[in-house]
């Protein structure tokens, strides 16, 4: 089992309205005072030793409670460098903060997706940053860059499941993990430099270190994580299209693991949900309406002991071809809150029930299909796209 040890920027856990959960850190050295009493009547001699409390290993922020306030603070606190890889950047406040950081001497570099929806969504941010003199580049067009990461001062990286799209903040379930492991941050920076220079893009795989889960090449790792479950397995994701993931979830249920899946409803996934529920998997959904909680997080919690959070959707493209980044950890201060969040989200959803097959079968459909085959989704998968759903997969 891969375990990430990291720490978060101190400001992250105390910024604004942040509802951050701080991971378990090594026990700090406490302040001690020793007083000795003189038998000769002299003034007592006292010594005091004070040490700085160590930073936490990981800091978890569960959205939408924080509204990305901890990410704003991370940018404000940067002193030397800021490197961002982002699928969608449509937050004027983030653009303003990045510009201000650049103007105060911070070395800012912003890499934005072009191959997916980023070509249109990121256009305004790209133009504004460029006009302000902030170094900004389009990611290689040959690969969809679905990664959502920000690294400050080469010391801490924010690994996000969500995009920096302000309009989605209020009602979207997402997760941010702040990671300060030198090995993890170094790996993230090395990949950033390669991508920034356009050297290979995500066509070359990245070794797994410090709990990081990179795409391309995440399929084996995530299937292995699911296969490791013994008692419980809780999942949230925006997509359910990868056959390997569906098969692993079904297999877990059949061997006696309680498997729960929470997603936003879309007819695109009903066939997969039907297969899962018939294997004993419990599926709950939220309506795809503006006021409902939108399940955008990509999270797996195994046996209340190990958790994955990252940018990977359960699609072939996301696991095998896109540039993506996630993290696996067994830190209880991350796993515990994530387990509680997924349990509450599942309880608040509507249970999906598979429809029984019709009494008579026919090879000719009774209604006209509502999907157009062969189109490409925003995550780079070649699949069907519903013409009746407004769901946007990011």
C-alpha cells in the first residue's frame, strides 16, 4: 500500500472560512519550563525551551464549504514561485491573484489545457494573464490536460479534484489535498517542467512516488486499490465508463465487500449502474440541477483505511491517455473525513434501482436513441454524448 507523507502550508489551515482537516503529524515538542529553588535564598533560576510546532503532513479541504479560499491564500502567501497546471481556469479572482504575485516578483507559470474544453473555457484567463505579462502557455494540443495542480515555492502542492471555475464552487463536491512531501513536490515539479517545455506531454508515463498517481497509466493502480478492499469500498466520481473499474467494483461486491457509489444522475451512466447494482453494488445519485450537490470529486475510500483523491474520472481516456494527477494515502486525518463525507453524500442521494428487462425482447428499439455515437467527450473519450443531459464532464 502506498502512503503519502506530506505537510501543508501553514496558512492553508487557517485561511478565511477554510474548513480544512489537518492530517496527523509527528508529535510536536512542547514548551517546557524548569524551575529550581535555591536553598541559599537566591532568586530561583528558570530555564525555558521552546520549539516550533511541526507542520502537518497533509491538509484536506472538502468543498464546497471553503469556496477555494485556501487556494487563494496559497497564492497570496507565495514568495518565490507558483506553477499551475489546470484543465479549466475561469475564476477572475485567481487570475487577479496570479497577476499580483507575478508583479511582486514571484515566478509564476500557468499551463492551461487546450485539447479539451480548455480551448474555449480558458481563453479569457489566457488572454488576461498574457496581457498582464504573466507567463502562460497552452499545454500540448495532442494531449488533454485534465490535471488540476498548483505548487508554491517548490514546497507545497495543492492536488485538486476540481477545476478553478468560480461558477461551480457553491454547489460542487470537490476535494483539495495540500501535500508538502519533498519527494512528491519534486516529482510534480519535474513533470511540470517537462509539460511546460512541451517535451513529450503525457505520452510518457511518470513513475509512482510518494503516493502520487499519474495518468497515463493510472488504471492498474486504481484497480489494484479497489481489489485490496476487504470490508467496505466507497466511491464518488463524475463518470462511470471504464470497463476495468466497473469490473473491479462488481468483483469487490461479489466477494462480500459493501460497495457504495455516489454520482450525479446522467442517462449516460445508467447501463453501468444497472450492471453494478445487479452485482450487489449500492448506487445513489443526485439530480443534475443547479441547486443540487454536484458530484465532481474523484475519490475512493477502502476499508476506512486508505483513500485516493485526484483528477482521474473513471474513463479509459482519463486513466490511460490524459495528463492527470491523484494521491493515495492511509493518513487517518485524510481518510477519516473523506469516509464520513462519502457516507453522508451516499445517504443523501436517491437510490438507483435497475429496471427489469422487458417481458418480450426485440432487436428493434421502440424509441429513437437520444445519443449520437462516435463523439468525443470533454475528457477525451470516444463515446456517446447525451443530447438530453446538461452534464459536463470535467
